[in-house]
C-alpha cells in the first residue's frame, strides 16, 4: 500500500513533467510580480528574472532526470533479455 502512495509522487512521463513545470512557472510569475511591487526599478526586475529563470533550470533538470531514468530502465531491460 505504501508503494502505491509513493508512486503518486514520482514523475513518470513528459506530460506530468510539463504539468509540474507549468505549476512552478505560475508560482514564479506570482512571486516575480510581488517582487516588482516591493522593489520598484531594476532590482525588482532582476528578482523577477531570477524567479522565472529558476523555472527554466528546474525544468531542464526534470527533463534530464526523466531521460536518464528511461535510458537506465531500457539498459536494465536489455540486460535481462540478454541473460534470458
């Protein structure tokens, strides 16, 4: 039962990754707009760019991890079929 619950928190497909990245982007835009109001001028704009830029870094990392996990799973399957 615990394994089933654990699987709910694992990103398995690119579609799920895109949904997560979209949610991160919405939060970053909201946080960035607060920065623009709290810090008028260039400092607010820099903080806005930092908040939104972090989404690009996180998204790239999520996609890289998905690719790595898929390659590892494919390699394990190839090893199992080669042994059989």
